[in-house]
C-alpha cells in the first residue's frame, strides 16, 4: 500500500439535524481524509461538530450531502448490510470506559461480541482471539473470565481498546480516549496507542480538546469551529505557527506550567454561538480579537496556502500564542 | 458569634472514613493543613486521593455514611462537631463551594437572581431590594455581560461558562473567607476554561481559594501553593514554583513527567505504573511504594511521616525532565 493511500476520504460532507426551530448543520461542507498509518486529530470545542464529524466518518450518521469513500469505494449511501465489511475495518474507542463497557459482561464476552458479529468461530477460537487481543493491550489473558466492573479506569480503557482491535481494523476512531482517566494512567494509554500504531500501521482519528495530547500523537490536525473546518495542516506546523486566530486562542488556552505562557494568554470573549443562530460573515468574528468590519459581512473560504496548510481567515497568521516548546533531543 | 480568626481555616488530623464490609476504611487519613487569608492553595491528586471528601467535610456536606474525625477550625468553631445551626450559619457565609458541574448545582426552576438573593438574605437581614443590588454587584464583579438581564434568566438559558460564573458569584456573594472550588473547569471547553482560570486567579476579592484539581497545570495556573495528595495523605506541599522546578516526592515527579508537553522530540510519556490502592486495601508502609521506583524495604515496612513538607523516606532532588 502506498504511504499516501487515503483510507477514509470525505468530500464536502454535511450532516444536518432537524430541530424544532429549523435545521442544525452540525457538519458543514467538510472535506477530510486519513491515510494509512497516520493520526489525524479533530480539534474544537463542544458544538464544533468534531464528534458528529467523527461519527459520520464511521457512517454512524448518514451524511445529508457530500460523499464518503472508504478505500476508494463510495459508501455514502450503502445499506447497513453492505457496510458490514467497512464496520469491521473501522472501529471506535469511546471516552468513558465506565459507560462503554457493560459491567455485567465478562471481559471475554466484551471482546468476543464484535468477533461473534463478523466471524463464524467456535467458542474456543473466540476465546483464543480475545486472549490475543488482551495481550496486545498489555493485560493478562487470565482476566478473560472477570467482569468489566472489577477493573480500574485504565484497565477498562485497555479492554475497550482490545475489543476494538479484535477485528484487526485499519482505522481506529478515538473520541477523547484518555480524558476520563487519571493523569498517571493517561500516559499508559497514550503510550499503548502509539505502540499499537507502530506494530499494526493502523490509522487513528483522534477527537480531542487537549492540544498537548494532540501535539504528542497526531501527524495532521483539523480545527473545527461551528461545524466548519477553520484550519488544517501538519500538526508540527499548525502548533508552531497557527494561522487562524481560533487555533491561536485554543493553543494559548492550554493550562501551562510556565509563567510566560500564562502571562501572554489570549483569552477570548464569550462562548461559541449556537449553530442554529450562526453569525453572519465569519462565524468566529464575534469572539475574534483581530476581527475587522468586513469579517461580519464576508465569509472567508478555506484557502490552501503554498505549504499545503488550509485556513479560513482574511488575516491569517496575525494572532500568535506564546507556547513554550521543549526538546528532549 | 464567630471570632474572626487570623487563619481562614485550620485542619487538624482530619480523618474521613466510610463503612465497608471489613469495618470503616479511611479515604482521608489524618490531614493537617492551614489556609491563610488570601491564600490560593491547590489540592492536587487523582481520583480516590480523598481531595473531594476533604473539601466536602470542610463545609460539613460530606455523604451521610461518612464518619468525620479530627478538627476543621473556622475561627473558634470546629465544623466537625458544630451543631447543624452553627454550621449552616458558616456555610455560604464564611466558607462556600463551587462544584464541577454548575448545571446540576443550580436550581433549574428558579432565576439566577432569586437563587443569589436567597443566599444573601439567609445570612443578612436586609431588604429584597438591597439583596438584589448586591446580586447585581457580584454578577458584574465575576464578569457576566449584561448582568441586569441575566438576573432574570434561568440556569438552562446560560452557557456553561456563564453558569460557572454564576456559581462563583454565589460562592462570593457573602464575602466568605474561603472558597472551595472542586474541579471548577473540568466540564468547560478550553477557551472558557481559560476565562474561568483568570477569574479564579484574580477575581476572588479577599477570599482565600482552595482549588481541588487533578491537573497540575491548572493548579500552577491559578494558585500560589500546591498540596499533593495520594491515597488519603498529603505527600508533598510547597510554593508553586518550587513544586514545579524541584519536586521531591516521587509521586509528584511522576505526575509532572506523565503530562504530555509541547516537546518537539515527542518522547514516549513516562506513566506511573500500576494504580492507586483501593479504599479497603490494607497497605503496610508507604501507600505509594508499590508504584515507586525508589522504594526499598523501609518503604514497605513503615509509613513515612509528613515532615518538612514531604512524606517520603527517599526524597529526590532536581528538576523533572
């Protein structure tokens, strides 16, 4: 497989929900792709559409318009039956392992469930596969007969990852995979996700609000605001030199251990507006520290810059956060 | 009635325990802590460290099953033994609390103004009009835009950030000596968290702040002193700069090195192996020993006392990489 082979590829994808006061466009004409073996992070605040985008990339939501391709096959309108192979190849890890695992099921039942849905295996074969999956996440196969409720948060998230890996997927969608965990166990799961990727060349779609984590894990980052992509690019590049003022503010908002980052913090006014009552012009202009009059009337398109970076702003690069980089090299 | 003391609050040998099949198990295991006027102290620890239970018992609002022993002194009143009527007079007046999730802590069927006025009038004999003037003043002070209009709003009509500002206003309205804030920004978005951290750092007036958090970066952002708790004990405390630049307890060091940083080399993270002991687990010696790379026979044989701001037989020096 060539390194730049697009596994999931969404073109101008929109997802609209009906609400009492009309319609809510949670994802608005978003193009997104993930190559084999890479990690793409979707970043944004609540209401930005990041989770809806991730779920629609899995065809958990049917897109209202646009197209979704998996390995070059158009799966936008495929039936659930025809999607079965796709479901096997794209798996998910949820935020909270206390609610994503049935506490009454044994670990073996939890991990065998997807195997049962997709393969005709004997009970012994399933147990063997489940045991292998457990080993891959650093847990002993002896745990197979215990119940999920007997495990700590970090162990549960390992079990959830083992369940997702049981089908040997090509893409793993992880929605805030460590934010429900304690700091000391977060690092265990982050390292585990990295080593799994190295071993299996699996692609990750990482949904997260934690930009330190995103910087650590992702190769590319997509920043969303009110359903639209406002910036996209190589992770190193976006963090070192954000072009959109919203990206700059998000980076600046990361709680910092150093004084300088705190002193020069960009603090935005207000909260993101409701996607039902979208501001005119650039959606970000009511909160933007560098907005000009034209920003409230004209809508900036997502433009591709010479280095491949994409940004939807009339004044890219003007606002820069203070970030203290370290280098352990 | 209450002697305004020099200390905002003094905790002496606080033990909070819960009944288990094997008898009472302590989640807070003998804590001593003094918070002075104007202090901003962060209590940092993971889930199960006892930090929230300590905060709740300081206000006397711990779960009914909990057994609280020791002293929590506010002026000359010991909250542990105080009569209900006395504790009620102190709560919301001398000591108040900000919770993690403002939507579940505010009454959904009453306006902001009526909830804040209630707290003012409970502790002061003033007219409705005077109370409303104070509500308006405090809403303005915590940075709520168009406060006059917002007074008439119900909690669900406000955004998460505004609701948390209302919670902080409610905590501040009677000019308390101490505000206990339990993970006040965990439920908020990144840019809103930055706003609330600003408010906690510089908008609390004369009130001392005790910030309960699992995030060392949040602690460093807001506070001037950090108290690190592990499995019911304080294991280390000190000024923020010192804890960050020269942490001595292996657990504090572990927490610091586990956080991902903007490190261009992207080295593998350094997790702390294992998990904290459960509430009913009997641990001989240091409760961190099983996860500690410096532990030796002494650590598993006896429990280190908290002396000179640290509870460790083998304190480490130097910055964490």
